[in-house]
């Protein structure tokens, strides 16, 4: 029994001593994970100081340290210098965003769809592809990275975004999420660290969690991630890669300025980071925003995996994306593609190819831009003071004040008839002082429905 017994001392977590088995640090970490995942330890709970817990369990202090470190590596807990150790906000739940079924009476302002009103053009093209004389060529295992003419069409599509590459260093894969999974499996190992924006793509957070890759949040401003902060983190810890969405960050809608791209490229090059550049919104930015000069791939071709998805620009259901990569990364990425995908559907890729070659893809993009402009105008009717960000974004990033409980906000709004997502879902780290709601503008069936949802939101926040 320790001199200072904590048997009767109030503590936020008291693991059952009878459950402990050797090695103790693994047993303690396992018990802590079980209670977090079961909900017994709620997000934000302050855990006992390591010395107190060591005294309570009558074991060595360093054993608790090792157990806490294991749980930190899994993203279950985090430490704040001078304040203590806390249960992470998203430790016990998935932050993956999908088109889950919600009540038919609930307006979806959470999931970012793709202004599906243009799918009639895609449907007509599907009929043309089915009538092609070489249809049977699209139904086998051949050309696992894409047929030559499909890859050429993809390179032509990306040329307007500033991508210059060849078919040997590009591949067609099954959507942007699939491309991210391939890149992570190919180029990173469990325990590696990837720098991200403080608020980043929720499905990337979940993917990194599944692969036991640690995300390192880097602060930013209205021009994107801060190069000085990235440099500081690279000097303090071993960072292996960086994930950016330069054309329109999800969820913040921030476009990284050209000068900021240059500054970030200098740090990335210096520390030899692998850059995952998810440029799914380039079609809303290249040739439209004056400050868009080039993708970061052109600044760091040998260190970058450039991902150009077509789900937002052309059609969400076909799940086609283009990956472009440097020669140094080629072998590992192709191996991952073969092992994860075998190949992407040539039929789906052919439909996208036909849309590009026929010019219909550009017609779809034009229609989506018009719809996005109209939706953003409706948003600004309700929230004119929060109209900053990308002017054609499919979603907006709404700051909120005076609401301390994220789960309650989301639940209240769903009860009121709309689904939205709180900024906690997009946190790559553990906590942030500011709060936001990401408001999808592209999922409703009409501007009238969007206006109705925004009216509910406005009344709630007022």
C-alpha cells in the first residue's frame, strides 16, 4: 500500500485493480480504451494525473506514462501542458461523413453532395458508351491503371488546372477517398506523422485513424497553413508527410494563395515531406480565382501525390479519380493500386472519358458553377456577415458563439428539421477554442428547400 493512498480519493477514472495483468502498461491502456469506447469516459474528461493513478494502483509511475502514451498514439487521449490529460473529442466515435439515411422530413445541410441536377447528361452518355463497339474491352482485367485513351483524357482534363505529366506517372482509381487510401498504404507506415490543417477533411481523419497514422494539426490563417508553424513542428518532431486541399479546403473553404504555396513548398522540400494534394475543387478555382497560378504538384513533382477526383466536378456515383505522382513514388503507388483495387472499373472510367472528350463534362461543370453561385447567394441572404471564403464553394464554414455543447447543437437542429455538422468532426487535433458549423449547400433538391433549411438554422442561432 502506498504512503498516500488514493483508494477513497475522488478520481475521474479508477481502473479495477483485479483486471490488471502483466505487462501492466498494456493492461492499463486496454482498460482505458475500453472505457472510452464504451462511453463511460466522455469526451473532454480530465484523467487522473499519472502520479495519482500510479499511487492508486500501487505501481511504478513510468508504467502509467507508457500506458498513456499508447492511448495518445491511438488518438484516444491528449495532453495539454500545465492542464493535464483529457479524453479526445472524437475518440469514441467515427467522424466519417456519408450519405446516411435521415428522416425524409429532415433537410440535409450536412453531407456535401454534388448538385446532382446534372446527372441527366451523364445518363445520356452512359447509353452511348454501352453502344460502343469495344464495350467488351471494358469488362476485363486489362490495363489496371486505366486504358491509354482514358489516361490521356484525364491528363487533358487536368491540363487546365496546371498539371503536366505523362501516362506512366498517373493512374485512374475509384474516387478521391480511394486515392487517399492507396497513397497512405503505399507511402506511410503505422506510427508515421502527417501534418494537416487544424480543421481538415473528416474522412481523411478517419482513414488515418484506421491505419494508425498520427495527424499533426498546423494552425493557419485566411491564406492557408502557416509555413512558420509547419517549420516549427518539423523541427520538433519527425513528420513524414503533409495533407492539403489547396483549391478550397474542406471544411473551411480557404484557398491557399500562390505566395503561401511557394512558402509551404520551401518547408516541404527542406524536410522531404510527402505531399498529398487533394485538389478535388480545382475546377471551381483554376481560371476563376486570379490568385490561382498552379497546383503544388508543379512546385514539388517528385514529392507529391496529386489527386483529382471527378465526384464533385462531373458525377459523384461513378467514383473516378486521377492520381498523378513523381517517378520516385511510382513503384510503391502502383503496387498499392494492384493490391487494393486490382483495377478500377474501365466502364465507369469510359463514361467519364466520353464526357470529357465530347465536351459534356465542361457543360456539367458550367451548370454546377451556376448552381453553386445561386446557392451561395441564398446563404448570404441569411448570413451576410459570414460570407467570406470561396465564392463557389459547395459548403460554407459558419462561426457560432455561445453554444458550448457540440452534440446538443447537432441534436437540437436535427430535431428542428435540419442536419448539420459541428466543427469538432473536422478537428485533426484534440481541441480548439472556436466553434463552427459546416453548412452544405449542394445536397438539397431545390433552392427553396435550401432556403427553408437556412431559415431553421438562422432562427436556432438567433
